[in-house]
C-alpha cells in the first residue's frame, strides 16, 4: 500500500512539474514575441523620425524660415514619431525587465546561462544593444533638431 501511495505521489508531482514548466515556456514565448514587435516599432519610428528630420533640414533656411509649405507637417511628423519611438523604447525596457525577472524567478532560472559577456546571467537585459543604439541616435537627433527648427 505504501508503495502505491509513493508511486502515485511521485507521478502527481511529475505531472505538476511538467505543466508548470510548460506554462513558463509559453509565457516566455509570448514575452519574446512582444519584445520582437516592440523592437520593430522602435526601429520603424526612429527611421520615420529621422526621415522627417532630414527633410526638415532641407526645407528650413539658415534664418529659420520655411522654404517649403510642407515644413510644418514634416516637423509635426518628426515630433509624433519621436514621441512614439520614446514610448516604444520605454515599453521595450519594461518588457526586458519583466523577462529578466521571469528568467530568474522560477525554480530552474538560477541554473540557466543566457546572454553574453558581463550579462551572462541576464538574458533579456543582455540583448538590448541594437535598440539602445537606436535610442542613443534618437537622443542625438533631438539635440540637433532645434538648430533647424522652423521659426513661427
């Protein structure tokens, strides 16, 4: 009787462990998908903001006056995409933090090695270089934007 109870309890624990790991994998897949979508949005919004900023440089003369009637639209589009890029970047950072917490918060999290270099134990925090570079470029573009901003 004791043998049957112990085998049954081991089987129940094995089933619970298996379903617990499966749920974590599903959560991780959803997080990876969200991160990829947000990363794509950051890059697209940066590229559109850069395009509008470059057009603005061309259509504002040295004295700050418009040389094209579409200049204000280009400036509005620049500011819109600049704001969206910033918002998506902050969302991306939050998702990265959630992913890092998820990886170290489960029973197996401490035994997995992920990321590279100094960030070996932090998967998600270690894989941000591309998005961070776009965000640095966005900040550099913001600093230079006022130099060719149209005078109202």
